[in-house]
């Protein structure tokens, strides 16, 4: 997917496979929330929608941080939200809100997102080991109002790539 103002090498969060699969799972969970009983409107429905949105929001926010440690931190947040959703599916099964076979299918999709999330975390850790001081910013000069010299946020001292 090419985005305006980007070169062929640059990827947005929307280009990440983990985001794409998580987005589909989020949509599945929103559809599930619409089918839950009305007495769950302010309980489980709200919880499912919040965690599902957090799942993809954290992938996007981490990608926008441009530093591998920050990206990893947000992927951990995303994975935590995913595990909340898997527990919410257990609650739906325990309360017999939806057919078990349907809930099992959703859990399988959730665990597939979990595997991709873990894989992306391993990838980011590998990149961090390769160059721990690197900030993954494309063209900082193109960002209006931002400093043109990259900096290492952990020391707040300018560095040379």
C-alpha cells in the first residue's frame, strides 16, 4: 500500500500484517458485542469494544513512536488487550451467550493474532539488538515544526547516524 508523501520503503501501521489481522479480529469482536444481551450493554459489551479498539490502537501508536523500545512496549499493551478479549470470549462461553462453536472459531482467530503479535515483538527485539540507539524515522526534515536533527530520546543528546 502506498501512502501520499512516502517512499516505497516506508511502511505505515496499515501495511503491517499483524495490524491487518488484528483489525479483522477487532471487527469480529465488534460484531460479537452487538449480539450480546442488553443487560451486558454497560458491562461485557463495553469491555469487549474497549479492548478490541485498544488491540489495534496500540499497534498503530507504537508504530508511530519510531523507537524500537516504544514499539515493543505498545505491542505488549496490544497483546494484553488481546488476552482480555480471549477471556471475554470465555465469559461468553461460560454464560452461553453464543454457540460454543462460534466462540471457539473466534478464539482460534484471536490466538492467530497472538502468534503474529509475538512474531512482530521478536522482529522488533532483533532490530533493537542490531542498533539500540537507532530511531526509525524516515524524513524528519519533512515534518513541519519538528527539529531537523535526530536525537536519542533516552539521553536527549543529539547523535550522528
